[in-house]
C-alpha cells in the first residue's frame, strides 16, 4: 500500500497531528482523539504520527476485543518498554503501578486513582528528555482500567511533554468515554481524493463516471474503496460492464473478508479462530492451542499469503480489526467453545489463571460453580490491582454462572461495589438491583440494603438514603446473633450522615438512642464514633448538657495521629455541634491531609468538602475555592453528584466574599439544581447562604435579610441546623441593616443557645460581635473590642477580625469618635483587600473617607496572584513536602509541579522553599 493510497486527502488531519506533535516536542502536554468508522484511515494516521514524532519517544498499544475485560491489559502493552522507570515514582504510586502491570504482587484494595496518578507520573518520566507520544489504536476495545488511567492522565497533562493520541470507532460509547479529549473526526474522502485511491488500487484506471459512482457508494471510506477496487474487473472499471449491485460496502466489507476466509483450508480457518479468540497475538500460544485441536503446524501460511494477517517471530497481527470480526462471525458456537477450551488449557499450563477462567467461562454451556468461583477469584485480583470496572464485569459473568441464589446475590453485590469504585454508578445500581432480586424469598442481606443507601447518599435522594440505612440497621439487628457494635454501628453512622445532609433532627435522636443501646465497642475509633452519635442525638433531642458532655468526651479521645479521614470528619461535625467552628476547621483540614496520604482517593471528594469549608472558615478563601475546584472535578469523575453540589455551594460562598455576583449566582444555582431534588438540606442551605452573603456584602440589607431569614423559616433545606448556625452572624447583621431589630435579637438568642457549650475564643468572639449589634450604643463598642481581643491571637480569623473591626469603626464614627474609628476602619480595609473581599473593602474605605481619611485600595495578598493549581502546590510545598510527594497528593507529575513552582516563586517574590513556607504561614492579617 503506497503513501498516496493510505493518506490521500488527509491534509487537514495531518496538519492537526503535526500541530499536536509540535506541542509535545515543545514540552506541552497534549491529547487528541481520532474518531471515525471502520476503514476510515485512523490507523494510517496513527502510523504517520509515530513516524514523525522523533525525537520524542513513541509507545504503542492497540485495544483487542478479547482483552477488553482484562484489567490493565492495554496499559501493560503500552508501558512495558518503560517499566524500568517505575522505581522513580513516589512509593504509593510505584507499588500501585507495579501491581497493575503485574511486576509485583498488588498492594490489595488500592484506589483506582492511585494507579492512574502513577501512570501519569510514569508517562512524565518517560517523556524525559525529548517528549513522549503514546499511540493507542482501537480505543473502543481498551479495557476499562487502562482507559480510565489514560483518560485521567489526559485530563491532567501539563508541562510534561506527553502526548496521548487515541483512535476509536465513532460510537456513542466511545464519544462518551473520550468527551474530555479534543476530537478530530476522520470522515470519508472527498470525491477527487476517493478517485485517486480507487485508481491506485485498480487493475486499470477507472473512468470518471465509475469513480464517482464508487466514491458515492462507499461514502469515501478508504478501506471500502481499496476492497472494491480489488473486486472490480477492467470492464467494470472502464464502464463496459455494469457494477455489482450492491457494492461490498458497509457490512459488505466484512462479508468480503468472510468470503476470503471461507475459501481457506479448514486448518487455516481453525488457527485463525484461535488467533481471533486469543487476543494477545502470542504466536506460540496460538500454535499450541491450534495443535491441541489438531491443526497442522503450517496452517497459518495460507492466511498470511491471502494478506489477512502478518506473522512475525514475536506475534500475530490481523491486518484490520474487521478481519478478526469476520473470523469470529464465520465460526459456529461449538467451534468457538472448543477453541476457548483449548486456550483455557494452554493458559493453565502458562500459569495465567485469569485468562484460564475467562476462556472457561466462554466455553461454558450453563451454570457451573467451579468456573464461577474461578472467575470471582480473577475479579479479586483485578480489584487488588485497582481495576474495579473490569472486575465488576467479571463478577457479573461469574454471577451468571453461579447456581446458588444466595451466592449469586453476593457476587452481584460485590460487582456493584466494584462498579461504584470503578466510577460506573449506573452499572453499580443495576448490579445491586440484580443482587436484591437474586436474594430470593429470604430477602437481601443488610449489607446489600446498606450499599443501596450509600449509592443513594452519594448521588441520589438523601432522605431516601436515610430511610434505607434505618431499614438496614433493623435488618442487621435481626440477622446478627449478637448485637455487636461492630455489626450495627457503621450502618448507624451512615444513617447519621444522611440525617445530617437532610437536616432531620428526629432521625438523629433515634440514631443516638440506637447507638446508646449497643454494648461498648472495644475499638477506640468505634467508641469515639458511638459517643458522637449518642451526643448528637442527645443535643438535637433537647438534652444540651448531656449531649455536649458526650461530644466533648468524644473529641477528647481523638488522638494526635491514627484516626482515618472519616473519623476526623466526624470530629469536625462534633465540634460544629458544640459551636466551635475553629476546632471543626482544624479537624477538617487534618482529614484532607490524611485522605491524600492514605491513597484512597475515591473518598477524597467528600473529605475535601470539609477541608474546603475549613479553609474558608480560616479566612483562606482562595485556597478554599482551589480545594473545591479540585473536589468538584474528582466528584464529577467518580459520579458523586451530591459531593459536587457541596463543592459548588462552597464555591458560591467564596465568590460571594469576593463580590463576584456572576460566579456566585452561577455556582449557587448549579448547586441548588442538584441539592433540591436530592433533598440535600445542608447543601441547599449553604448555596442559599452564599446568595444572602452576596447581598449583605453589596449593601443590599433588605434582600440579605429576606434570604438569610428564609434559611430558618421556609423553602427546601430551611431549618437545617448547620446552615442556620453558620449563617447566624450574617443574619444578625442583615436584620440590623434592614431595621428589623426584633429579628436580630431573636437570631442572637439562637446563637447564645447554640454556643452555650462552646469554649473556643472564636465562638465567644462571634457571640460578642452579634450581641454588640443589638446592644445599646454605649455598650456596643466594648463588646466589639472584647470580640477583637478574643481574636487577637487567632491567626486564621483574619476575616472575622476585619468584619468586627469594620463594625466597631462604623459605630465609633456614628458616635463622632472619628479619631478612634480610623485605625479600626484602616485595619479592616487593608485586611479585606489582602483577602480579596472586594465589597467589604469598598465598604470599609467608604467609612474611612467619611471619617476624614482618604484610604486607597490595598494591594491584594501575593497569594491572590496564584492560580488554583499553583496555590494548592505552594501550600503543600510550604508544609515541607518534596516535589515528588506534592505531585503524588495532587495527582500531577513531578515535572508539572516543578513547572508551577517555577512560576510561583517570582509571583510571590521568594527564592527558596524556606521563604515560601514563611510567607504561607504568616497570619493573613
């Protein structure tokens, strides 16, 4: 086949590929997906890209239908030439990639994102020094674990000099999988170009009319043109004889291959079928399996001579994927089963138990527990390596072959878990529904019911999740011989989490009582969790003193080290219930650090909800927004819609502080669009609070008063305890500004009751500030000064301190004590300027001018000049982490971290990591 034949008419596609390669060679990360029908010429374009990639290194892989359910099969093919670079990766990523590629025993139960992050790091290492181009053909048949890892990398390519070039059939599934990758459609050739291809492959040059007819009939498909040219006689090409009707186009191309295959000797057809079903292209394995079935050793020669495949010492490759499809379609079911049995036997001798199990399953005629158990064991290995999506499909097949209903139900439940962890929520729900149905008359087990609640809590109706968890707790109590805390407490904790999302205090009380009825657990973490549930229920049931005492006992038991992220989130929740926002923020930030180190990244979107909120409460609005952007991206990748709503709501609050009305409204409305139908009272409350805070900052007191009051009285999410408490200080200020002093006093009374058990200085300062707003003029300044004194040593309370200073300055100016007012107003304006709180800065400067001082806008803090990515990197570097560990925690390559630091240092005016750490640890005052 000539270059003209292969690439005629592809000038625009070649130009796009050249641009792609130029970017890679210049050190930029690129991804590009070629999409088109079979025979459109995608493979030819990939080959040309590989030829022109120099001096960049090229890695290749091709998806194979028989391997499409074998976790990491394509990744192993792609990365095998650079596997020696794995030692350069961070430890957790190194072990994950080794396990995925079969270079070492998998760590076991690892998060799929950890493998993906390791793949990204390995690609960046392989790109040194001249760049790297990864060419992946037939992406529609790449196993899901490999596809997930490669697409994860494609979304995060930075200054790595890595290019990912995919080719896939233009199907709905492929378009969905590659939706985040820039695409290039490889369509049919124009008429003139189609005529050139036809002429290059015909026995005689076709006359123009014939060329036009063939081009139109084939749609300009290059493969169809070439195959048609070989079938037409000189008489037909010159118009002296009619063209065949119909032409062998579309499905007819496969029929042409089928006819070629049918004319081959029986032994050749048999060995072709073995090669088609084997999938690896392993020449020795194919020949041994074929020999086991009685085929002659030279049976491949006829197929090779016919141009259907290429045989090399290292393997077999079909000339076109349609040939493999035609081989498969032309064989009867009995022959296919016989070949699978032979391949299973050869896989067993080679020690490949996973392939043996899959071939045995394809050869099965009906349920067979022995084969089903073997498939389930293969799925366990995939799960241990992080290939959850592929494990899920294997487990579904295992369930199909399982005779016993309860065992089938359990395997379908395991498939649901694997699909969820693999980022396939729709498949997870389908498998769980099948597990319930398979359970039979005895009904589903408590863990199946609980799992349904988890799915609902993450991406569905939180109120329904709560109902499901309570039912699961009842089932567990009935199905467990001994009412142990270990069996029931996790379900009650899930129910409490759902209740907190909804804001259902009655359910919280019920859960607390059930937890109290359980025996004392022996594990300290379980004992802590039981105390939190009991304390929460008591507090929300009206036993303020008893509930606070139990929550305080729980928090006193939190160790300095050793708790996982989930338990630290419960600690943050307990601190919030006590009215201690600063303590809640500390626990939330700790949870984020622990989650990143643990490697269980699938939980990170939920953990980052609290971490982002913690940073917002600690005046780090830019970092809070950066964390929510990260959490939002991960939530969308994992299908956790309810976590996405939380991050959108937090982004709305951060935008409101900045006075960015467009972003605040857009984020809030997107959050509400998820939260309202899912009955996520807390998310509804936070998003609504963002809009009220926006009005307050812009001086629209009546609108702010109306919005913030609605959080307590009406509408979806109204009355959620956390949302009501978190908005109280702003509600007091809005009510005072709107002239509704009765509402302001009522809100202060609520805060006094909520904070009755709080002991932290920040909680007391907040209460003093709110009391000042409704106090007589003479008492107000002293209360505001008291609030400032309480915050004097709290380096993370810059925003609250500035809000209080502004109120004090305003009060003093109204009392004509302008000399006393100016320092407070000046401090507030400068602090708001550094924090990027534009409307609040504007208000403080207006007050300062009214006090007789011409204040200028402060320079934003240096950190405000950083992008979200730069800020996340800078914060971790400031904590003392080396670049490699920063990369591991943020799922970036080390080179990308280095690239961003190269820009961070001059932006911040620092020259060393020590100076960076000093800058980032300074109080934001």
